[in-house]
């Protein structure tokens, strides 16, 4: 499997399993959506850790984030990468904590600097004025 195909699986596997911080049982017990109070079923918990297809919903992603103790945005980004095949990045490389507006762009996984530079030029030119180049 490519990195794209297993992004969420790898994230969960970093935390859950033999020799990891969490056992499957502990993950399952902690994987409770803080909004609805619903937990992951045993089969869903096992399937996500083994890389099998799961039904991705906001509830499931919140439960996974709670279960492994990761930020929801990181879990969501991994699920988007794995299940949809895109990633969301900042073409401006805004430093964390910067007070400026942060722009996120969805693009194909592995898009290079050239593709993201084109996005940056468009965002830097909101009026659509002719490019000086």
C-alpha cells in the first residue's frame, strides 16, 4: 500500500497495537466521539487499525482522534488523504501561531512545488491582473 492509501491506518498504528502506547482494548475504550458520546464498534476499531475500509463519518473521525489522543485536524487530514486521495496544505508555509490568515488548498497527493506555486500566484493576485512574467 502507498503512503496515500494508508495514511489514517498508519496514524492509528503509531499509537495502537503490540509494543505501542495503546492496546486495541484501550483504544476501543477511549475511542468515543465527544460530541455524540458514541464509541467505535470492535470491528470498526480493528478495521481501521488493520487498514480495511471503514465508513468515514465525522463521528468516527472524532472517536478515532479521542481514541489515539491526536488532534482532530490531523486525523481528518489522514482520512482525506487515505479515502479521498487529496491532501490539504498551506502553499504559503505560514508558521504555526502566525496571526495572519492561513490558506489551505486541497490538491492531489504528492503535488509538487510547481503546482503549489501556481496556486500561490493566483491567491496573490485576487483581482486577476495580468502576471508580470
